[in-house]
């Protein structure tokens, strides 16, 4: 409890500093658009118009599915990973925690910043990389996780985990950048909110629950090995994530052009 307070409380201070010191740029500033606040308010689309537009945008639908599937596997495995190591290798929480904490922190940083950098770098050649990178990350994560949960060596598992821990957040930066690109100016916050809602409901809501339920179901037959098998069973969902991201890449450029040509509601 004290650790959580120590980590969380500085965030409140930073929030106050951000409010006082950071000035929000004008909406549309990055597109070199100068629209007055009053004009923007008058031209704001209704909630119905926003959701209708997002639903009709094929890239947005596909990326929601890809991100949800990715989170379903990623969050499920991440939450059950400490329990798996403790049960399978007779470790204590104090032995597992520091290693996993360091691994997840460093690898996550590499995955988040690295995927964003690659998307921006390669995206100058072909915009579809914003969708291809999540698809590739899902394929790599699938193979890497299969290797992790079929290995019987603890040292090998820690080494192999580096790859899926890098791939876990690797889809985030490109996907959110893509969503912001295909959403008109007055719809970007809602588009991100909907994507986050889907990711959290499916990923955090159902991923860990599925693994737990599957482990309980297999326990009478496979005993202590049921959790490992349950975690292996969920890895195949990465195929759906990669497929959806690839489908998104096929309509991404067309959806970008559609938003760029739109002239209504100050988009």
C-alpha cells in the first residue's frame, strides 16, 4: 500500500504543474489551421455524427478489433505471468517481482518508443506501416510466447520474455497515431476514448478472466500444468490481431484521403 502511494502521489503534483505550466495549442495547429474557439464550437459535430463517422471508417473498425485482440492476449498473459512462475518453478513473490518489474519496465519502454520511431520513420515511405507494424508485432509476439510457455528452463523463460514484453506495447504508438490521423479534428478525442474503452473492456476485462476460467476447467485433468496450458491456448488470438491490423492497412490510405478532403464541421 505504501509503495502504491509513493508511486501515485507524485502524479497529482505533476498534474497540477501541467495545468499551470503547459499551454494547450490551438486545435488544428499541427495542420496549420487557424479556427477560432467560437467557430470550432459552432461547427462541432453531434455525438451521433461522430459515432456514425467512426463506425463507417473501415480502418477504425479494424484497428479496434486488432487492438482488442492484442490486449486480450497481452494483458491476460501479463497478469497471470507472476502466478505461473511462482507455481511452476516454486518461486516466491519477492523473487519474481524485481525481475519481472525490471523486464517489463525496460522492455516496455523500448517497445513503446521503438515502435513509434519506426512508424514515423517508415511511414514517410508508406503510410501503411502504421498498420503493418502492429501486425508484425502480433506475429512476433505469437511465436515468442509459444517459446516462453513451452520452455522448462527458468533462465530461458526470462531471456525469451524480452521479446513478447517488447512486442506487448509495440502496437500502441502506431495504432493511436493512425486513429488520430483518420479522425477529423473535432472527433479525435472521442475516437481515442472509444478505442481505449474497447481495449480495456476486452483486454483487461476478458483476457485475464478467460485464462483463469480455462485454467480451472483444465485443472481436474492436467493439475498444476493447467495454468500453462490455459496461457498457451490464448496465444492464438494474436492471429486475429495481426489479420485485423493487416486489413486496416488496406484501407488506411483511402481513409486518410477521405478525412483530408472533408470540408464539413471544420474537420
